C-alpha cells in the first residue's frame, strides 16, 4: 500500500482537479451557451462525469479516490480505514477543493477570491442533496461489492445523471460545497445555502452506513 504522503497527494490532486472540472466547465459552458441554461448544465454534467472516470481510475489505486469527506467518513465508520487516516484525508479534501476553484478562476481570468450569490435554499434542495449523496454512496459500495472494475465508470455515470435528476444538481460532497461557495459562477452556491446542503449530505451518509450493509449483505 502506498505510504500516507502519496495517498494524501493523490487525494489532493484528485479533489483539486475535480473542482477544476466542475467550476471550469461551468464557466466555459455559461460563456458559450448564450443564456441556454439547459445546454450549460449538460456540458457541466458531462465534463464532471468524464473527469471523475479518469481521476478515479488513475488515483484510486493510490488513495482509494475518495475526493469527498462523506466517502471518507463512511469508510471509517465501516472500519475500512482508520480514523487517523480519515482525519488526514478530510482536511486535505477541503483544502484541495478550494485550490481547484482558485485554479479554475485563474485559467478563465476571473477574480481568484470571490463568493457566490447563487442561493440554493429550502427543503426540496436539502432533500435533493440527501438523495444525491445517498445515491452516490449506494453506487460506490455497490460497485465495490459486485463489480469493482466498473467503479470509475459507474460513479461518473451516476454523477452525470444526478446533475439532472436532483433539484440541487447533485453536489453530494461537503468539500465541493464549501469550495463552490467561493465561485460566483454557474457552479456556485451562496454561503447561506451551504449549512443546509452539508447537513443533508452528512445525514445521508449516516443513513447509508446503517442501511447499505444490510442491503448488499456479506460476500459469499
């Protein structure tokens, strides 16, 4: 198994590049879609899903390719990684996500430091985030249990779809949520909307922890 420095480097690189994909494709889509939000969202979803497939494939063997505090928390609660390692992964994911947003801003000649004005509030949005997060964890654990080689593709496909079938466009990741708060772009979320999203994501993680082991059962 790679040492902890390589695992943390992989988590940093993967999480940062994930946010480059999310925010960068959102900026590009908004500029090219001529006001057509559906086209912009489609471009944003495809770019994010495609990037996830690549990042999970190449970095998964090093760190597990969590890129998401909810995934790390779930793995720690399941005893599949130590809490000490989880305590190193999670801060790294938050720092990397913010760095990825800043890198995307720099590439598109946007102000590096800004906050979003895009409100995403209310119970329907929170419910959507709970559904998005639970579905992501369902996908990951199901893929690992039944078809490990397909995990990158399944996660990328799930996120691409969830951009469209959830009212929140499927953040499903506390680090991504905090980082997108720092971008006043198509992908942004206003600071007052962040606590509700993160609460829903964490609640879904606990529900997944309690229910998915029963659903998938033990390996034969």
